[in-house]
């Protein structure tokens, strides 16, 4: 589609990426093979469509190279505004500056972003596949989001802490600084393979230098290109980026024009509420430290936000997002305490309106579907059907003391408890370890509870999922395992030897409709604690009253009777609201006003889950968001935070930093404390170890592979799996046509281009080794989308065919490789570039689905 009144090109309504560069003030399509590569002297327009549960979400970006002209920048911004109009005002608009791109932008390029010198004005164009006349040095930065900047071909460009790629066309040499970590090495390797497969059609070789002394031949090539190195390498340059802590300082401004002047009016600071946004206004909310602006008016443009940045004195690299009313992003919504969609309903289908509180009904779900539908387990916060084994310990004198099974489910606010839940899954036991912290427990007891949890976890092979539970904020599964008999006493202790006598009169509020969701909580024993919507138990020395408010249900009354048998051994007397005997009011100290209006519950607001990489490497808690996350984003050397709003998951990779593992809980607490929406600090925090993920965690990920970790290999194991490939003899050094042959070099090669004949057995081993490496990296092997001279075949010739039925020369493992671009997109619904960016297992699943496996 296009707009007849503009110079817009044809804009396809398809999922995935479309990229244009600005050439002579016009939008020119960028070849798919060049996606992720940007010239520093140019500007680009990027359109991204993705399917969500609410339809298609569209993002429009314009990217500004550091050497681009003002005219090019203005043209790119104008095209984005025109495209937004053509697309009905639905896209979220982004302004991206080189080196300061948003997480959303970076998520499109899993293998990393490459910055190239020059641009259209310098006569440069995006390279075509199989171009070998190249000599450049790339400085690779980042861990979760990678960027590679073309730098001077000199040893002066190197430092001890980063990865550098020397690209010589047919040979790519990856030089790993002595201080760079495994994740940086792995990401650098993924980028090198991406260049090999996308730009060189697979016809390039990769050499790796982890230790210069162990790679003399590769170092010889580097010295021939860069000259002899003189002096010591520079120390690593620390990453400079804003962290999640800085986002706590958020402000909302109303920006508007008055008499041709830009007026900036501060409306509110953290925490923000949704009703502050007025539909007729353009509002800008700002992370003061990170300076990220979001503009919320359909007719507003990036010019207003740019003017705001200038007026406030923020740096020109500040990111800008223009968000239209009704098309708010997940990140934007989480800046507010509560966010309710206009389409949500209350009661019997009445539309929700801002400022009112919606009534929602409890919807029962089939507990037997949890294993078949992990997304249901995630939504319902349930690990399983709660039929497993329960063990409870109380922390006493800083040690664990078993609780009498008859007392299971009774928790006192002056104590801390450990609850171990064991359940069977796939024929083997799994564990959930709850740490329940009483509101009145001492700091020493809370600390001892955490320490004893660590020791108990070790006893079970460090496999337990650890859940911090704050009194009054018990998660759904915790309620379910006590089968409707969970009772929370406000104070006191369950210890046998206590000098404090138990009160003779106690009042409990009972909420719940079945054994899976019922809890009784002690409240002050006075009339003002009552509520017409609930059932209350009043336990005295003579009788136990079951007070049934007018708004309670029959199910709630039945559950209260079950709890009453635990709370009191006295006779039970059921009374309805308005028919209380005098003794009832006497026990409560006399009549008093209480909540008697029908309760309107808050709506079940659905927040989109967000995944962050956590790091303390700079001495501060830094979080990097992973947009559009999948299982592949969980790296074994990372600590990841998954925020599902109702719960905080901390995923601990098996090779993660010891300090980060030890500080994980404190980091999660800090995350909640500094969240711009003013989050509840008692939100349950759940510690999950790699390989032992429960259903309520995996359900947040699409197509979770439970066997992914079973055969995972570390970076060193991937290198060692090369076997004989690491012993390649003869190295021919010709700077116009460098070729690596058998010698003592770590080389990864999928298409060996050698002056020597290579045996078929050797080729087979080479390809097999390479595929093993790909299977454990974030980005998998990408066959070149070109035909490599083998030709393009129709889908009828390739789909659902055995090896014997395929045309001669067609690789049966890569049938899709021989489809035309049009057929490929028609079958898979995406381009070859996007397909080969997917994890290997996802590629195979889709190939099986369409008869191309």
C-alpha cells in the first residue's frame, strides 16, 4: 500500500521487518541479507509488525547515523509521520540514535548490529552476498544486545575486555580480549557466523584466538594486516548505560503549544495513575536519568518531543517514542500503578471506564489441564494440582524444627517457616521450597530462614524452586497445598514454650470458594473489622460464631465451616448478618460501623511479562530488557528476572556469576522498590534454577523445550567438540585471498574453500561439529538464502519428498533452502532472513509442519 500524496514506497502488510535507507531524500529498500548493518553516514526507516494476542502490533523507527546530515534526518522523521498516517495511527513511533538504540530496536537483530563507515554520499552500498574484497576491523560490544562498530585497522583500536573481528573477506578472525567473559565470546562467535552465512554465502572461515600464545598462525595473519603491536593493550572500556534504578525517577509532563511557544507543564511524579492522561492532551513521561520520552497524542509529532528534549537540556541521543492513545506499549503501561484497557468489562458485560472499579467473577479452571497447557499454569500461578507431599519446619533458635503434621497450615505472625512441597513430573521428583516470613518475626529469624532454605536446597541437590512468601501475600499454589485449611494468625508463635498467653477472643476473615483458594486471616477482634461481603469466625471461650455477611456465597460459607473446625473446638453457631445475639457484639466490644456496601473488586489487569538480564558487573544493579523474549534468551551464564506482575521470577543459569547468584533476591527487592509504578514490595519472589523450571515459569515462554538444557554445551565444550577441526595443516597467507588449511588453529567452517582436496569424511565431521555449536548459541546456523548455484525449485518438487525423490544436488536437510523467496514467504509467512534468525529447534518444527524436514 502507498499514499498517493507522498513519496512513500509500497508498504507491505506482512509480519516481520522491512527496512529502507534514505538516499537522495527518498526511501530505498535495503536487501534482507543486509538487515542489521547500518552505515554511519545514513538514516534508515524501519517497520516491524508482530502478531500479539490482541492482533498486530506495529513499530516504526527512524535510525540516525552519527555522520548523517540534518536533511536526511528530517526526511526520515517526515517519512515516519507519513507512514503512521497511512497505517491508521496505530504504530508506536521511535527515534533511534546510533549507539543508543532502544531494547525494542535491538531485539530485531539477534545476531547484533554492525555499524559501517561511510554511507550513500560516500558511494557505499549494502554489500551483496559473496563479496570478498573486504578488509575491516569490527569492535564488538555488549552481552545481551550486541553492536559491532567498524574501527581503525590498528592495534590502537584494541583493548583487553572486548571482542574484535578482523574481517578479511574469506577469513574472519575473532580475537577475544583476555578479560572478556564467556557470553561476550559466544555473542561474538554468533556475529561472525552471521557475517559468514549472510554476507559470504557460507564461503568463509572463522578462526578464534582465545589466547595469543596458543594461536601463533592466526596471530601471524593479524600482524601482517595490523603490523607489529607495540606497547600494552588498553584496559577494557566500561559499558555506560542507564540502569533500572534510574527509572524510578519518572515524571509526567503536559507539553503543548501556546502562541507559537512550546509550554512544558509538570503534572505528576512517581507513582503515576492512568487517569492523569487526558485524551485530548499530548503528555510526555520521562525517565529523568535515562531521559526516555514517550508522547501520547494522536496528532502530536516527534517535533514536540524533540523540542522538549532541547528545552530540558537532555542529550541529543535521548530516545523518543510517540505512542498513540489506545496503542500503548507494555513498557509504557508499567510506568503506571494500574492500567485498565478500555475494552475490559465489569459485571454483566458493562464496559469499564477510567476512574471506576470493576467487578469480576472468579472463573474456575480445570486443574487437570495444567500439564497440557503450561500457559494456563502460568496465568493461574499454579505449579501443579497441589496433590504432592508437604513438609513444614518452623525456625526456632535459628534452626529448623519440624512442625506437627496436625498443625500444617497454621502460621503465626511471630514466626518464620519453611514449607517443602514435593511433586512428581516426568517420573522424577521436583521441589518447591516456600520461605514464609511472619510480619512480626525478628530480623535474625528472617535471615535464619533464608540460610536454612539454602541448606535444605543443597540436601535436595540444589533443585528446589525457592519462593519468598510475605505474610498476607501467599501465592495461589501455597493456598492450594493446604486444602482450604490455611490459617494466618496475626501475632504470637506456634512454639510450645511461650510466656505470652493466647487471646481468649479471636476474629478471622475467611475468603475462598474451594480447597484451592481459601485462606483465613486473623483481624482485630472488633466490630469495625467486619465486612458484609465475607464470612467471619469469632472464636470465644464458650462458642465459635460463623458470621455470614449478606454478600457472601454458599461456597464461602461451606469453606468457613471447614476452617472453623480447625480454629476452635467449641460448639459452632452460624448467624446471619442482622440477626446477631447480644453476646456476639459483647465479645467484639460493642457494635460499631463496618463496611457494608457491596464490594467492587479490582479488574484482572493483564500485564505483558517482561524479561531482564541482571548484572552487577559495574558495581551497580543493571538490568537490560530482552524484548520479544523466548527460551533461547536464557543464557547459562546469566541471572534473568521475569516480571509477570503478580510474581517475580529469578532464573539462575548454571554458569552464572557467584556474586550475582548470591545477590539475586536483594536485586529483585531493589527492582520492586525502584519500579516506577510503585509496586507492592510483598510481591512473591521465586528463585528458579536452570533445568528445574516449574510449569508456572515455562508457561510464559512460547514452545518451551524441556530437553534444551540436557545436552547444552558451554563455550569451551563447543570449541572442544570440533575435534580434528582444530588441527588443520598448511596455512596460506595471501592478504587478497587468505585461506586457512590444516594447522593448529581453532576453525569453524561450514563450506571449506581450500587449495587442498578435502575428504568427504572430513567435510561431514566439519559440518556436524558446526551444527553442534549452533545448537547452543542464541542464534543458530543460517544457510545462505541463495541457491549457491544449485538452482531454485518449485514447492511441489521439494515438499513431502523422500531423499530419493529429490532433484540431484538438493541437500535433504535443507529443502527450504532451494525455494524461491516468494514461495518461502508464502509457506512460512516470513522471509528467509527471519527464518534463519530463529532457534534451530524452531526451524525444524516449522519444516516438519510444512513437509520440508
